C-alpha cells in the first residue's frame, strides 16, 4: 500500500509519523514543502510557496487547508493525531488486541494532557515568573507526571519486557519517546526531559529500547537538520 506523507520541511507535527514508518520499516514518500522566514523567527513573514500553491489549487481541501496530511491509495487523511492512530493500526503498532489498542491510545492521551500543562507554563509572559515556572516544571511537575504514567502503565497489566503496553513496540512507546527522549524532540530542554523519567523503570526501559533500534538510529543520523 503506497503512503505519501505531506508536510513542511521541518520536524513539527509530522515527525512522529515519520518515526512510526521508520520503526515499522515501512517505505513511504516524504513530501516536504519548503519553509522559511523572511525575518528570522517572525511567523508573519513565513515563505512557503509550494504550500500556498497547493492550498490555492484545492489540494489541501480534505485536510482543512492544513498539513500534515497522509495520502493512501488516493484518499487523504488530515490531522496529525488521526494520521498517527491510523498508522498505528496499519503498521502493527497498536498492540495485539482491542484492549491493548485502547490502552495504547490512553497513553497518548496522558501525553496530550502533559503537553497542555507545559504549554500553560511556556505561555507565561512575565520573564521571572516564566523562569520559575520552567524550573518547577522540569524539577517537579514533569517528573511527577512521569511517575503518574509509570503507575498507570504498570496498572494496565502489561507483559514483562521493555515495552509500555504488550509484548512489542507500539505507538505508545514511540509517542512517549518523541515527547521525552528523542533527539530534537518536544522539549528544548532535552536533558531536563530525560532526567524526568530516570526513576521510572518501566518508562526508562521502553525509552532505551526504542532508542537502541539500529534503523531508527540510522534515521536520526541521516535526518536533515531543520529549525524545528
């Protein structure tokens, strides 16, 4: 089945899907629209001619005029999380039963909650309050969230082994890896993110297992450096 993933030439909202393809050793077409700033860091000056042309031509109608979208056999799927969940099922990354699939999705919802909490801290306008908030986030809040998730996945009755849910790597492992452990992952403070789960043996084992995959290491080694 041919897959084409369409996004900008950045990691952003498409990178988890790219990593899923890589982990599953599934070939796909990685179509990237150019992305640049007229004035560095000023989003009002973004230059994206291929995207603008595609949007004007109606190519992005099925995805609400946005990217990423995934095209499969001529059908388009918009919204990054819908893409990820579809791929989890198609690429064998959704567990071995409906129960495991639901548990895997619950892990992704935990991560969404953690991201939302972090964005509130990140959005603090006062510089001193933001600095204090960030210190608390990485020193207290994120480690507490990881312990919460550790307790949750342990309580789901998972099998022995390195994976969060079930007996093989899943979307749960990949999405959490992208959140707290991947090179150029979700957080700018990569060391703070990695420190947060060192006292969580199940999470730590899963993150190390994902990170040790040779084909994934090769992907990161050869991945084009982008601004985000």
